[in-house]
C-alpha cells in the first residue's frame, strides 16, 4: 500500500363448444349505423359454418390468448392470464394478455383508372364543301354553246395560252401553300402507337408488385423445430401498423419518419410452462433506400437496447440468409428472467423481424434462421434479391455503440432481479478514489498516452448500499507491448496486496479470455479484495484488470457481502469490458 492511501468508502448516497341457435331475422331493412365493412377471402372461409368439422379441434392457449379459430372457446380463469412478452417491460400492457386473433379484412386496392375510362371519341369529321351556284339546264347550255361558237373559233389560240398559264400558276400557288403549312405544323408519327390494354380486375398483378398477404407470415409448422415438445398456435394476426398488438424487443423507443407501405404481424404462442412465444413482422417500404434506413435505425436500437431492465447477452452473425441480417439476444432481468432472441433481415425494400421469447433460457441461436427459411424465400423471389443459401450462424462480439470503447447500461447485470436501473456518466478525467492495493497512482502513473474514467451508478433499488457503484478507468498506450507491461504490473500488485497489507484479504478468480473486434485476443484477471477499515468493519471490492491490444481497463466495483455480482456475472462482465475496449482500436 502506498503511503497516505486511506481506506474509506468511495461513494456517498447518490440521488437518483355448443351449437348456438340463431334468432329469427326481421326482414325489414334497417338503416346502417356505420360504413359497410368489406370482407376478404379469409373472412369468407371463416364464416363458412357448413365447412366446420363436427368435432371441435384441440385448443392450445399461449400467453393468455386464444389461437385463431372461429369457434368460441371458454374464457380462461383470471389466474391463467400470462404476461405479454412483446409489450414494453414494466408497462401496463406487459401485465395484460395478448388479445386473441381478430381477422382483419384484406386491403382493397383501388383499380386502375383506365379500367373505368371511356374510349376516346373519334375526331370530328370535316364537312363537305357545298356550292350555291344554280345548275343550268341541258337546253340552256346547248343554246349558249351555239351562240358563242363563232367567237370561240376566232379566239382559240389566245384562250389556249391563257389556260396553260392559269394551270401553271395554280400549281405554283398550291406548292407554296403546301410547304408553308408543313413548316408550321408538328410532324405526325408514321404509325400511331397501339392502344394500351384496359386494366382488368381479373388480371393477375406483376409478381414484383403483388401485395403481401398473411400467407407470407410464419405458421405453427415453421416453428415446430424450436421446441419439439411444444404445440404452437396463432394468437393474433394484424395487417396494418397501427393495429399491431406487439413489438420486437428494444424497439419501443424506435424513432423513424419512414412508414411502410405494407405491414403484417403475427403472434404465436405455446402451452409450455416457459411461455415460449414468437412475434413475426414483415414491413415493405416504398424503396430499398427507405428500407435500408429503417434497418439501420432498428439495428442501432437493438445493439444499445435502452429498455429497462435489458441486458445484452450476445450477438450472432447470420450469413447466407438475406441481403443483410442482424441477430442479438436480450435478457430482461425480472423474476423470472425473460430472454428475447431477435433476428432481423433486409431483402430489397422489405424488412422481416422474428422475436422468440422464452423464460429462464434463450432459444437456440440457429433456430430463427431455420424458421424464416420459407417466408424469406418468398420475399427474395418477390424482391428479386438474395435467397437463402447455405446459412451459417456464428457468435460475434456485441455491436459497437456510442460511446465507442466504453460499457453501456445494457452491458451491466442487475444485482437483484426485478429491481434497479443502471445509469452511466460520460467519460471524464481520472478522479477515482483508489482502494489501496494498486500500489500506483492511477491518475499520474507514467506510461499511458491518455487515460479516462467512466462511472456507473445503480438507482431504483431500495436495498442498494450507499457506497455501491462501478468505475471504469481506461489507459491507452503507444503499442501493445507497453500496455502488456502495465497490465501485468497492475494485476500482480493486486494479487500481492495481502503480502504488503496485513489487513487485506485477496481472492483471485479464474481468468477470462475473449475475442474482440477483428479477432483480437482479449484477457481479464478477476479479484475480490476486502480491506479492513476498523477492527470490526471491512470494505469489499470486486476488481477486473483487462487487456485489449494497446488499451488496458481497470474496473473497480464497491460492493458488500450481501450486495455484489455473482461469479458468473463478474466473469461475463470481465469478457464484455475488453470487447468494448477493442472496438475503440
């Protein structure tokens, strides 16, 4: 222990099924009280009572909802209602069951205006020229000819010359008029274009423009491989964004001005005790650029999940499924812990999202890509984009988020399930109160080219000790060699503290190895150290010393015997700290 170092708490309190008889119908017309509701093909099938089987099919209730069915089912007892895993954590909706499926009529798309347009009227015909000169009778003409005969004979040569000149003058005037009129009028096409065929309601639309239908959503058979012992049933299906009853994990804070042209959603559940459930959503946008913008926004929201009490378990790379894919597993640390594994794909102008939720443990990471194979194939054919090929699913470091290089609240586990909220302060200059075993002054020790500190505090937990908190100090060096020398010296100083200070008790836990960005090898050493502050009291610390290339991170956590991370939680944190540091390389 260095001279002058005191043992003292580091923090003070911080603010912080029978058949139903139908009644006789009065044939008197009734004035409707609202607009008529158009039906759909699916709705017609549902209303076909004669096609119903005599024996009612087996029902499977999940998440407090009823599966899709046109036969009314008994209302479950109040204590059978289960939580809605796709509502915002802690909200009123999260404690309410998911509503049963309500069939929404298929959207009625307006037909082309050309279908109703009248054929163009023919151009008006020009009127024939008429003469007002009276017609002479045959007798009168003959008499006039005989009277003028002698005069014509004597002037025959002169009249012939004048006739030739008049014909020539008429030809010249006609040619001039023709070319003048051609110069002042636009040229006409050599042949008129063929008329466009009229739109017909019976004509099938182009495959690239065909609207999506609920048939593109997941069916129970698509999810059968996730839990072979579970029976899946549809609990809700909607066909408009403002009618959706659920949402994907971490997307309650999604902020985008880009609205989809088509949005379909389906919620499916099981009857298993772990409340296994799934949410499938497909959104189609006006262009591929708009879809890519929304995909990036949602990826960022999933990577930094700001919902309380979220904890990012890990991320997965899904290759060969779509143009782009993003998968992450989130734990909501309540009692019991609810895990959400979310897979999102981008295909042309379409985004597909699948959220599988289960209590106590997450689903197999590769199960989501398998389940989406059929709908993803349909989307790629519609969008003329990448179709599923050989799909590979591998764990990868959690995606980088701001502030790059540092922990975020979703990296930190709760001490008590169902209580507490982590808050982070921006990185600043090093001012941490040391615990006494470092044997160096962190704020001034020679070697690092830069050093900063970030502080994380727990709020909203009435059992949190006043001194509880976490400090992360990051040192940057010119090269990995200098960083390795520093981390070895700091780690050894902590391990040997009991040899220098008689009142210190040191326990070193198994080291943790991890892989960071670009395959960088990472390592951490973990300690629990108690420092006696008097004859009857002691202060307990959990410590992590991590190396990530040319960056060294020292994490100090002030705890108590009754309020501290479990060894499993501490080891997970020891892997996450250097991963975040490697992202700042």
